[in-house]
C-alpha cells in the first residue's frame, strides 16, 4: 500500500517535471519575459549587451514620452549605446552613463546608487526579452523602495529567429542564471 502511494507520488512528480521541461522548451518567452505594458516613469535604464535593439527600444520609449531621462548601464556598451541613442534623436543632455558594471547584478547595484542620488522614484528597465524577468527582479531586489517596470526589446522574438540570431543559446544560459541569481543573491525570479 505504501509502495503504491510512493510510486504514484513519484510518477506525478515526474510528469509535472516533464511537463515543465517541455513547456520551457516550447514557450520560453512565458518564463523569461516581463513586460509592464505602457507606463510612465522618471527614467529609462538601458542595460548593456544585446545588439543595437536595446538603445533602439529606449529611444522609442523616450520619444513616446515614457520618461524624460535615460541612464545607460554597462561597461563597454555605454558609449556605443549613447551614440545609438543620439543617432536616434535622443538629446545627449538627457543621457547619463554608468560605466563600471559588467553583470546584471552590478547594473542594478551601481544604477540604483545613481537613482537614489537623483531622488528617482520609478524606472523603466530596457533589455532583451529573454533577459527582462531576471533584470527586473534584480533591480526590484536591489531597491525595493523604488518602482521598476520592464519594457523589453522583442528583437528575434519569433521562434524561427532563435537559431539564426543566436538567441537559443542565450535563452538556455538565462534558464541557468535564473536559479543561479536566486541561490547566490536571493533574487526570486518569480
């Protein structure tokens, strides 16, 4: 009787895990993407990485009046992203650089210092769609007193583009980083 019960529990657990693995494989966007929808904030934060899609998305949001200022976070990408924003019509005077961070955790730590110094209360985090949940949760963890929103770029969002654009590999890495950030930094990805 007890063996049968344990077997059923193990079988049910195995089926749930199999369902989640299949679901993650076919619908990673459901687990990785966080999009707050149309909102306004005090500042837009553009994270380094990606191609040119992140500053393009930030310029689009800026021009739509979603925030009056932009902070670019990320060593190495900061100057490139600044130039792309200016080329897209964003005035240089509204752009601030955070040029020391090399990880999402450092993006949050160093940018939050700038936000607090400027008495900012809300910010839109712009990154790639597959990175948006972890980025949003990392910023929320770093500064729970501030309000953060996510407005990701949807570059290479379609399934057929994942292999061509190298997104499949980045998604697999992101699924490893979600629990890694939870274990290492206490950033709950859910």
